[in-house]
């Protein structure tokens, strides 16, 4: 959203993590193995996979919400 204050997000997340999250959520085909290995090095592989699944699930839910909103606007 244009009116969202991203200042809080900038304080809470490192820039590299923000870039990784945006890439996985918006451009999953551009995600590389190097990005995956650099992201949260102190986490185990299973934890990183879990985070990726959460990100992709959030992307799917957002797409479903946008589609539902479009259908609702069409029907009214």
C-alpha cells in the first residue's frame, strides 16, 4: 500500500533479509542458491525451508484475496 509506513519494517529487519523476502514472495524464479545460503546463516536447513514455505503460503493467500476482491467487485 502507498500509505503504509515502512519505517517500522526497516528498523526490525535487516536489508538483506528484506531483499530475500521480497524476492521469494514476488519473484520466486529469481531466488538463487546463494541467496538461500546467505540468508540467516545461523538457522538450520529445516528452519529455512519452513520460512520459505510460510512466505509462499502468504503469497498464495494474497493472490487469493486479490482474486476474491476482483470477483466481488464484478458481482456488485
